[in-house]
DNA sequence: GTCCTATACATAATTCTCTTATGTATCAAG
DNA sequence: CTTGATACATAAGAGAATTATGTATAGGAC
């Protein structure tokens, strides 16, 4: 992660949403996509990314498919139906959080 | 804290902003104000609040004044000039974070 | 008169999430 | 033949919060 403490707790939401929008992706590809979407402001670190992906898989929100590209291993992640229902909740939760914070900080977040 | 992981890293910003907007306040009063502003969604816990206030004081962003109300002790906090300049940065940082997240999650945060 | 809730401060132990560090390995460019 | 990008993974440590605990006053319910 590049930006400060604020990102804590948003990683799962980011992963689920990016996988929802882009279909099958592998870890490194996700870091690049998030970097692109955030205009370089969110740089996922491997130490956070891989454990998070493993956890989401263990919870049945993602499923994997390992592919050999030449001699390189790639592990593709796809969101499951359960994951799809959760991502909606998570994004809604995030929007709620923004509304609440706007109210507390008395600022317009448009 | 009541809401999930999302609030991590926002506590300092909340404290500085609330003290900027409301002038002199004491700990318990801050929890009530934040509860009110957030419509009951952000419930500051004492274990987070007091260490955070002490830290901000140690850093010179807040200054204190202890008052005896009857037999009860109250510790009032006021934001310092240094604190005032920081709160602007923090709020701006938060708005940036929202913009970035909106872009990554591909949602409108209006 | 006593118990519960609210007010009011504070700290310690624990948990959770992420960063930093480390490790392995392929591949292309210069 | 070395460097940087690609590609995975785990372990040690740091930071911020939750939960638990402690002290104490005050008011209302019962």
C-alpha cells in the first residue's frame, strides 16, 4: 500500500470489486490494474495481496485456477456467486462510510 | 469504534476536525458529538479515544486544561495553531482518498 | 438504601491488518 | 551476465484499534 492508514480495511473490497469488473485475473495483474485505476496512488504490496487472496479463497468468495505460462506459474482468481453478493454489500458499506464521514467532517465529498 | 475496519486511520482526523469546529471540548463530550454527527454510526471507544488524544497532545497539536466540575475531573482539549494547519491537510488527504477509491471501485460517491 | 446507567478519566492485553523483509524462480533487454 | 520486470509465497514486526479492566462521581429507578 502506498497511501497512509486510510486504506486499512479496504483491500478486500478492492479485490472483490476489481475481480467483479474484470473477470479472471491473477495476482500481479490485479496490482497493475489497481495501480492504473488509482493513477499510481494505490500500490498493493505482495505481503498484503497474497494473504488476502488466500483468505478470500478459503472463505469461498474466490476460486482459483492454476495455469502454466511457459515455465511460469500463474494463479487465476475468479469471483464466486457468494463473492458477487458480498461485493455489493461491501461497496454499499463503503458508500455509507463516506456519507457518515462527510457528515462528521462537515465536508462535501463530491 | 462501531463501524468496521474502514474507520482505521480516520480517528485523528475526526478528533482534530471536531475540535476545530467546536472549540474547547472534553473527551466524553467528543464521543457524544461524534455519535450525534454520525447519527449513531461512529461510537468512539475509550480505549481508542484517550490514547489518541494523549498522542495529539504530545505532538503539540492539542493543548489541555484540567477543570474540576464539583468533584469530577474534566480535561478540556483545544486545538493549537499547529493542529489547525494539520487538520486542513488531513481533511484534504481524506478527500483525495475518497476520489481515488471512487475511481478504483468505479462508483459515484456523491 | 441499593442497583443500574450515565458520566469521566485511564491503561493493559489482545487482535487484526498491513508493511517490510526475505525467499524462490522465469524472462527480456542491453 | 546483470538488472528490472514478472510471479508466486511466507514470516517477522509495526501500528491502530477493540476488548477488558480499573477507579470514581452522580442521578434515577425500585
